[in-house]
């Protein structure tokens, strides 16, 4: 149950951190007068980068476990969001809100959780994973209005900083409790005691 809750929170914050680009784009375009297609391309480029790194993420999870991957994702996304307020050109937009944020989201959301969560459940595997992934929707409902309020009152830069700190302090501490297999803590799937 604890791993489902951790995954739920991680999905809520991580997925919202990436989709928040849709809220940031209008004020970015207004300030820098960039072409809408050029600015939106940062989000698409981020997804392309995310697709390219997915196989490598899977290999690292297999070899080293999910914890190091999630921590790397937190570092990428929080760095991208915290550096975004200093953007002055489109390549910087692509590097921060595109590559760093999307790549980070890949390393701590669907790709990584779909690889290790199934190890923890047999009897109710589908239910556990669906609850964990529901965090993405709940995060959007709760966090996007909060970010929009910050944008309207303090600007898009403040929203990036707030989201960056939320990623760093909301996900990184939880990652200490993530384990790849129940055998790592002397259990069997579904919380059963491991056979001697």
C-alpha cells in the first residue's frame, strides 16, 4: 500500500510538472513575442527526447533499480523548472521546459513505475497500478489551478519556481522508501511474508 501511495504522489507531481507547459506557454509568448509554433515545439521536442531515453531508463531500472532513476528524474525536472525563469532565448526554452522537464518526467512517472510496481502485486495488480496512475489526474485537478493562480498573481517565473521546489521536496524524500522487489524487504507480493 505504501508503494502505491508513493507512486500516486510521484505521478501527481511529476506528470503535472510536464503538463504545466500549457499554462506557461501563453505568458511566455506574450513576453518574448515568439512564434506560437516555435514555443510549442519545446513541448514536442521534450516528448521526442523522452521517447529516445525510455529504453535506457528501462535498462537502468533493470540493472540498478528504480530509486536512482527517480532521483535522476527529480534532478532533471527540478533543474529545468528552477532554471526556466532565466530563459531568454528559444534554445534555453527547449533545454529547460522541453528536454529537462520532459526527460525528468519520463524517469519518475509512467516508464519507471510500470516496471517495478507489478513486482509488488499479484492478486490485485491491476487495481494497484490503476490507483497509482490515477495520481496523474488528481495532480492535474489540484495543482494546475494552483499554478494558474500563481501565474496570474506573481507571473510565470514564480510558477516555475514553485513547481520546481514541489518536485524537489515532494518527490525526492519519498524515493528513499522505493524498492524494486518485495524480496528486498523480506516480503512476497501483496505484502505477504516471504517463505523461509
